[in-house]
């Protein structure tokens, strides 16, 4: 069976790949098991040398990657190099911290004994990656898994199959042993089959809440770990003492970058009543400065969403919010490229919103945000927590103590002050509630890709 990737640029078939057969899946998993037995014995320093060469090979493909991203998922070519930089930042950080993060843990002296904890690789890691940040998402599990002595089988989104193949080519160029990293193009049913296969020891999934539930069901008969990075409807609070120009500039970018197709993009904005009118005026003005068009054009600052069906759903959610009383201050026809029946969607901000509306409750995954007036910190906290999601949340304020105190009360995996929509690889990337479970990045990310093994050795008898 063929898997076809339809480009959002013009609706053409950009890539065709044969889906893996049952025999190919079995051969791939068997090869992975064999490879892991040897790879786990390779010293961490030697693994690091190979993976650093992988980073170098990936960096050399910077311009090709930018074009790939535009054709496969619609990101403007001017922003493609950003994903290369971010991927390398995460990869190189996780490589650099691996010796310390994976070192044995001495639990202290005890006469006549030697006692320590060792982190052992879990085995075969099955990574199921999403299309919206195809390299950034995949690298979160792929590089640390390999550094920890695991092997990886990557199933990438049907929208971005070339990204998986680019990773594969870079690993081959770096000299990674055969079988340590493999790619499978799979149907949903066969993806579930691999999740449930006894040769797989850990699953790293990024995608929708519904997709996460399907992965969890497929793994439910086995005692293996699953890392689930799911959806978001992320909030921001603009406090009364915020630097207004900085807040507007950051938040508009946080809402519309990547055409709003980010699990940690800003969708709900709560603005203190003292700043509300000025904030909204500046937001609308800045939104009108975007250029919506072909991602191949270097002047384009907002590309299409991934497919026409996604655009139709975004428009439906906006219309549903309007039917409940929301107001659109920006007409869609102000952006010439925005047309029904295409994946080109104008950026939009909704006013007069409340928490009965999709824009403030559901993940829209498009260039849409809602702005709501609040009277106090406590009201903002209550609204930020009134969500099924909890991936990131942000505050704009000049008061560090207030930011810390409010952050303690907000139910989120990452709390930002005066920035948003960014992953620092030194910090754990984690969600709460329907945003998922598990952890990637930072030293803590290695704990989910290893298992502790206790050594209790009597040295005197």
C-alpha cells in the first residue's frame, strides 16, 4: 500500500512511500534487538563521537531541510533554518550531559560492601513523531535514546516522511552501526501492532490526545514505559506591570508562528484590565503586518496550515466561537491568500471571549488566539487552570517574586516569564493533565530511557 504526502503549497503529491509489510516490520525489530546487544556495550564517549558526527551531517543539510519543510508541511523557507538550529541545540546538549546523567550513582559507604545504582538502557525505543516540528520532536527522544545505549525505530508522520529519511542518512554518514537507527513507514494499525510487540521496550509518542489514548491502549497489555507529549491550549497572563510592547510582540509571535501549529503555542491570553485596550489595539496592528502566502517565497511570514481539512476545522472552531458571542476584529479577506477550500488561513484574534467557546477550551492548532480581560492575579490563575491541558503557561511582568508565586499555582509543565513557545534543552519538557505524561530533555529525560539496576556487593566475607 502506498502512503502519499500531499503538499499544502499546491495540493500536489510530493512524496510516495510503500508502507512496511508485516515481514519488513519483523525484520526491522529483529535487527534492532540484535543491534542493541552490541550498542549497549559501546562506551558513552564513543557513542557521543558518532552522534556529534550525526549533528555535523545534519547541519550540512540546512538549506535542503528548509525546502523539505516548506513542501511537506508548509513552513516558510525563511524559518526553516530555525528548526535546524533548535534540533542541533537539543541534540548537542543531550550528548554533552550524557556522561554525567548516565553515570553510576554511589549511595554511600557501608563497611564490607560496595553499593551503587546503574542506569541500564531499556532496549528498543519506538519513536512516533508528529509533523508540525518534525525534527525538533523526533530529536527529543532519538538522540538521548541512542546516547543511553538504546536503539531506535522511528515512525514519522505520513506528512513528513523525508524528515525520517534525512535523519537516517545522517546517522549512516556518521557511522552509526547497522540496526541502531531504522525507519518504518506504517499505517495506524501497524503502528499499534509495533507498540504492542514484545520486541519494543519503550514508546515515545508526540501527537493528539486521541492519538495518545490509542498508543496507551495498544501498550496496555504490556509493562513498558510510554512517553506521551500531547495537545495544548496554552495560556498567557499580561499583568498590570508588564512591558506592553515586549508582551505584544512576543505573544503575537507565540500565537501565529508555524501558522499556530504548535502544541505549546499561545492560544489563550488574559490581560489585566489596565492594559487591555492598548494591548488589543497593538495586537491587531501587528497581526495585520503578516504576509500570508506561499512558503517558498522568502517574503512570506505566515504559510498555509498542513492541509485543507485542518483549515476547514480551524474555520469551524472560529465560527463556533463567534456563534457564542466572540468578535473578530480582523476580516479574513484582509489577507488575499486566505480562501475557503484551501489550507491558507488568515491569522485571527477573537475578542469578547469566555470559557464556553472553543477558542478558550479546545486546541485549535491554527493561527488563532482569544484575548480576555481580567481584574486580578487570582482571576488570571483561575482562568489559566480552567483547562483540560497543561503543557506551558506564561506571564509578562516586571515582578520576579510575583511571577514565581503565580507560577506555583498554575497547573503546567513549563512556566515562562516574559517569553513563551520555547524549549530549553537543559529543562525538562513535560505536560500535565491531557497534555500527556513522561519527560524529555534535561538530565531527567534520561531517566525515562533507562531503568535503574542496583548493585549490592559484599566485598568482605
